């Protein structure tokens, strides 16, 4: 049976991610929530979540001893980044001076206060919290069976600003930004599929079934 | 504006069961939290809030089992409030499967708990609940109350909301004590004053008696989300009907 490791480096609530993967795997994959680099190294697929402040996440990852195993998995196995876990794949973030993993070219930017107004002149709140539309900009196997414009649950104040052509899904708040990026074996998403009802579960199921090819 | 305004059913939980009543009078058993949460999820609820109304502290761990059971089967955001006194309480609720923890009385008596929890778990996980009551007949100034609305604090609700944002709250759950249980609609001037004063999302609560009240909360109160209990519990309306009413009023919703 395939093994899917969910990397637990001490940042955030991984209960729902684990339960959601267990549900959609339905006995077809073993889901390991793990702090052990050896378990990550031995996994067929790796899920890399993260919550909270990016510099804290990076520090915890460094201290956990999991960084090398995560970077290796991002090279050679189906790899799924969620929220701050996805943000860490970029080179740096406006949230702090810490370098991130640099798997993707580009950075992570804060929603700029001066742009946060809607078409009626009403203030848009940050964090961007709630259900927003997901628009397909490049087809990807993980999005199969999910409608263009489907809503997913977001909660974040920073978003990806890639310097390479890796955006597969965009959302808008109020301007368009990359909500999911993908390259080769890696898929990384800003919002929370584990909190996005049936559409989110479909995405996770597609990852369980994915061969890692875009 | 494509971000949907949220509809959040609120469940009062004690001893592992959902209870319902008006103004806590005549509480009666309304069923299994997992079943009710599943029902609201199926109706399209955007989140679910659980309020632990357990009075005795030795029965507090029961809520952890409730949250664990719901979070294992319902994959939308879950907020839990009631009886949160320290950062360790926040941690236990998050570990049980809550996505956000709502802090009310403790935010006033010990605001460092809000700061500490936001630092540790991120602002996205911390909701500060504010219970407010008008202090003037014109409904232009509001005071924060704690202990279930019994104890005045002398704090101005708008100022307090701003301060809680500074302390790291990711969201404000604003309940009008004047309106709670009345079914005559949100206190719209209060809702609007708080929502316009902060940069974080505000959930309006207290007073919903029909679907147009939800619409008013968003359009006139500038709320980012609306919370209601009785209109859903007693089966008067489904969440779906509430969303359709909001959509028909031109509000962006997830349907």
C-alpha cells in the first residue's frame, strides 16, 4: 500500500488534514502524521502543511530536523504543500527576513492595505478569510472533477507571487493572485482543501490517486 | 467582490449534546453534535461555531471529544468558544480539531492570553468574542460586557475591537446583548461601527429572527459573516434558504 506522510514540524493543527486524507484514501493508502525524517524519507508521497507566521514555520522546520527530508521529497515524489507549507516553497516572504526553501522562484507578499477596497469602495478585510472562487489558468490532473469557479476556504494575509510560470489556479481579492501553483511533482495551494467541503476532499483524493506527473 | 459572505450556524453544547432554548431558559436536548453539524454542512454552512455552555469545570474535557468527532467527519471550519481561560485551553481545542478558538471573558480579564495564543498559533486561529450593550438611548455607544453579558467592563466596544486586533485577534465575533434572543434583527449601528473600525473580519451575532436580518447584517452592518442559532435549530429556515435570500439581495454567497 502506498504511504503518504504528513509532515508535522510543530506548526498548526494537523488533525483535519490527517482525518481528511484518511477519509479520501479509504484504505488505499496509509496516512502517517509524522515528526520523523525517516518516515518522510520512506513515504511515497508527502504532504507539507503549515500555519501561523512564516518565520516561525521556517524556524520550526530547521529545528525539527525534517528540512532535508522535505527538500528531498520535493525533488522526487508527489508533493502537496498547503497554506504556509506552500508559501515556504518560495524564496522569501514579506512576513519576515528568513530565507525560505527556494523550491519555486518568487516570493510571498502581503495584501497591500492601499489596494484592499472592493468595487463599491468598501474596505476588504485582511486576513482574506472565507470561501473564494478558484479559476483554472492551467489544467492540472489534481483539479480534475473540480469545477472552474468552485469555492475553497481561505485564511491568509500573504499570497504567492511566483517569478516563474507555475500558477495553475487563481483567485481574486480584489486583484488576481496565484492560489495554487504546480511544477512537475509538486502541487502547492494557498487555501485549505481540508476545510473546503466536498470540493476540497476531491482535490485531496486526486492527490492520493496522482502519479506525480503534471 | 467574489469572496463570499459567510453564514455560520451556532450550536450550544453541554455534556456532549447540542441543546437549544431561548435565553438559556428551558434548555432542551436537540441532538447529537456530529449529526447536526453534518446536516448544516450538507445545507451549505460556511463554518460552524460551537459554544460550550458547560458550567462545571470538571466536565470541560467533554467538548474535546465532541470537537474531535465532528472534525473527523465534517470538513468545513469549526470554531469553539466558551470557558477558554489560558493558552493551554486554546491548544487543547485546536489539537482536538478546532480551526479557531473564540475567547470572550478572558480577553478582558487577561488580554495577554489573546496575544500569547495569536503568537503561538497564528491570528487565523484566534477569534475574540465581544458582547456589547448600548449605553445611550440613541444606540451610538456600546459597552463591553463579560461573564455571559452579566458584568459591565467600562470598555468601549469599538475601541476594544481595535485593541483586540492589535493583540492579534484574527476575527471579531460581535454579539449585541440588547438584541440576543429578541429575534428583531442585529444591532446594525453597533455592527457597522465595529466592522468599519477594524481591518479583520467581523461576525455579526444576536437578534436574528428572519432571513432579511441576515441580509441587513451584511448590507447595512458591513458584517463579513453572520451567525445565527434559533432560526436554523427550530427548522424555520435551512442554511441554503438563508443563502438564497442573501444571493437574491445581491450578496456574494457560496451556493
